[in-house]
């Protein structure tokens, strides 16, 4: 043997695809400035910062 270890990664294509999807999701949230975490993180963060962190309707408010 030449001393080089051979590593076998199970389901390699699936793992790479999953990593690429995760990177794209991270890039999207980085561009928008919105948190990547779920409701359990967003709700207390909105209360602490007194700001809306979730996506809201776009455009001006409707007049009544």
C-alpha cells in the first residue's frame, strides 16, 4: 500500500445536491436580509428588536 487512505462516501450525489440547495437558500436569505431560522427564532427576535423580520405584503397600504 502507498499509505493513502481510500474514503467511500455513501450516496455522494445526494449529499452534494443537498449542500448546493443549502448554499442557495443561504444566499437568498443573505440578499433579502431575512433570517434563515424558523418561527421559534423569528418571533422572539421580532419582539426584542421591535421590527418585522418576516416577509410582508409589498406595495402601499390599501385605503378604506
